[in-house]
C-alpha cells in the first residue's frame, strides 16, 4: 500500500514540476499560459515539492503573491496528508496482530487464551501511562496493569516487563506500576522494570536491546497498539497486542489526533533504527530481573 502511494505522489510531483517548466516556456514565447489555478491545484494535490522545485529551477512565479503564499500552503497541506497516510499505513500493516480486546471485567475467553499460550510469548510488555501525585495509577494505566496481571495469572505469559517514565525523582511511573503488580500477587522474580521507557518507541526498542525479548504481548489501549506493534514488527520482535480498553477515557479525541502524528514520527524512527534515549547493560528476560529493580 505504501509503495503505491509513494509512486502516485512521485508522479504528481513530476506533473507539477513539468507544468511549471512548460508554463515558463510559454511565457518566454508569449503564448497562451497555463492558468495559475491549474498550477496551484497540482501543488495542493500532493505536488507541492514539485511546484516549489519548478519555481526555483525555472525561476518562475517567484514574485507572484499567489505563489509566494500558495506554495507554502500547498506544502503544509501535503505534509498533513502525508502524516495521515503514514498513520493509516501503520494501522493497516498490523491490524491483524491485535489478538484480543479485554472486556469491562478484564477477562479472556478460553479459546483466545489457548491461542496466545501456543504463541509461547516470553513476556507481556505493559506500557506506562500517567500516574497521580498521590502515587495512584491513572485509569488508563490501571487497566493496562490489570490486563497484564490477568495474562500472567492465566499462565499466558511467564513474565511482566513494565516500561515507563522514571526520568525524574518526583515523577516515577515504574514504582507505581511495580507496587501495583506486587499488591496483585505477582512475584517480584517475575517482574522486569524498564525505567527508561520514555516513549513507545524507546520501550519497544529497549525490550529487544536491553531485555533481549524476541516475542511478547503488548498491553495498552487499542489506539496505541498500532504504533507499538508496528515498531515491534519493524525491529524484528514477534509481537501481538492484547488491548486494555475496559472503559471510556477522558481526552480520547486529543489522544487519537496526537497518535496520528506519533505514528508518522515513529515510522521514520524505525526506518533508520534510531537508538533510544538511554542504552545500558543487558538484562535478559529469560534470567533474573534483580538488576532491573535497582
């Protein structure tokens, strides 16, 4: 899908570039010109870069106010459309990897549990989220943790990998997540902690590079699953998602819009395999989690 979209965009830019060249020749020859609205139309139709390049190469329309405003406007529209297309591509690419969505009671049916057990996943990666000043997890984080704990107690995964933001002394998602799991009866020996999961990309990257994870179940809300699973797939991790949508959450529209931008950002990060903010010594998920508790 992405390949074909890129080919179409390339063709549109070749058209807009060529039209600028033709119109320049017509202007020199004193012949009937291509309407300015036609040139701008092709620019807004994902041909903005071609229009700009044509303007610079052919020294054409550089003083026309319509183009001094229209070309930047076309480029902005092109970028917004490209971001939406990349977001759609990320969702389309991993749509079948979201294996299950928990219900309001955070349960899983026997058939799905058996299917997930057959996958032999090494752990459940529970992605961090906001915590309150009083040390309580937000509703979204609590639902993620409950889902991860359910997967552990059902014997679907042998370990939990909790990844979140602990970049400041006064803000500590990981301790909140860890204590919540301990209180739910998960042994500390089966809980790995990633204190440097500052972003979805970093959490997934570090799952592989620091914790040597080869296969995992990603636990987060559905809107967030697509990006996490796409990152895992591109980094070579065998991953499926178990979504933790157990209620309606405030601010859903804002998060959906922000996620469109984040998918496009992470698309390019996995393209170049950008390193996370922090590296570190390896703590294999198959070994002891003690060093991650420090």
